[in-house]
C-alpha cells in the first residue's frame, strides 16, 4: 500500500523527502518547485523545475544511498510525496 504525505517547501532550503525508495512527487502548491535526485545535498542552482499543472507529477526509483530533495523555485509551495 502506498504512503502519501504533504511537505511544505520554501525557496531558502532543500528538503529531503525520500531515500532509497520508489514513488512520485506531485506539486500541490501555487508555485513551481525544484527537485533533485542525489546522494548529497544539492547546491542552490541545481535541480529540475516542476510546473504547477493539473496532474503534474514526476516519478522516482532510487538506488541505495540516493535521496530526493525538493525546494520551492520562488516563495513557498507544497508537494505531495507518495512512496510505494
């Protein structure tokens, strides 16, 4: 059974939301968010941008030691994280 939780994000800090798992991210806020799969904390300029669109999501399948990090592109936003 999948487990889903909501994370509040700001544009000032990366937040680790998953580690060594399979799942997907949905942008639940009004602003764009940035995401990055990495084994270390990303720098401010890294990451892929996720628009705020209906049914916009990105999936991930992490290897051991890899993590997913999120942050708001500007301002604040929310994301739903679903872990399978």
